[in-house]
C-alpha cells in the first residue's frame, strides 16, 4: 500500500510537467499569415542601336537608342535604318558628342564671335563638318570591325576543318593503287556538306591531281589571310 502511494506521488510532478508543456505548445495563434502569389513580370529584351537615318517618332540620324529586340529584328535592321552599337561605335559616338558640345560652348561663350565671324549658318556648317568627320571615323571603325569578324569566323572554320581527322573518298579501284576517274573539288565540297553541314564554294578548293589511292592534302582559301589544310583519304571500293 505504501509502495503504491509512493509510486503515485512520484508520478505527479512528471505528469504535471508533461501536461503543462503540451498545453503550452498546443496554443496556436488565431491569426494566420496570408498566402501571397507574386506574378513574375516578363522581361522585355532590348537592343542598343544607332539610327542610320531620321525616323519619325523614333529619333534622328546618329541617335543612340534602346529599342525592343523584335522591333530592331523585324523592322529597323531589315530596312537598313539602324545597326547594333558595337564598342567601337559607342566609343566614337560618345567622343563625337562630347567634342561637338565643347565646340558649341566654346563658340557661344566667346562674346560676339558667333555673330561677327561665323554667323548662324557658318556655325551650323562648322558643327556639321565636325559631326561628319566623326561619322566617317565611325564608319571606318565599323568596316574594320566587320573585317575582323569575318576573319575570325574563317579562322574558326579552318580549325573545324583541320581537326575533323580528314575526309574519306571512295572510288572504283583499278590495277594496283590506281582508281577509275579522279577526285575533284566538287567531290570534296559535297563530302564537307554531308559530313559537317557546311557550305563551301568549290572555287576556294585547291586539290592535287588524284589518280590513285592514298592520303592527300587539300587547301581551302577561306579568307585572304586564312587557308585551311585538310586531309583527303582516297580508297578503292
């Protein structure tokens, strides 16, 4: 009896603690946090361009603008009214605008100089000449950048051709190593198109005379300064 009473008394603190903790932890707040969904706005792609002529409601020739990519791709570029701003164009356009603004401030601040010496027409002509010189420089830079781009593309194509491991050509065999017919530039062009999906003009291909099986070297003049040398393996059927 005493043992039973002692057991009951010893369990009271534990029971009280467990009950208290349970009641405390089960008291959830009445207010609930609202579940909010944010709609992600579609990012509009833009292109930084320079206008090559005046366009109503768009801008004037020489203006640097940010336009929607689709507008540039579907209208401005096909019509030749604008082009993408390259680092070279941006550099010279910024410099040009700065120099024209400096010239304008210089002439205007010189008391009476604009009226007496140049006049309004002369002043505008001088600014126009200055701007024209800058545009010529920008065009030269654009042409040089385009030349460099074409050369780099030719170098990449040459690397592709030279690392393919060669092109295989099969011909009907004759006596010994001889083959019937020959291997022409058009044959190599067709193989390149079939194997690499690349269009090559046969006029840039130089092949040695091929009358028998073996390994040969063909040259592709991809650019005035870039020539690719590719291996051609000729075997008999």
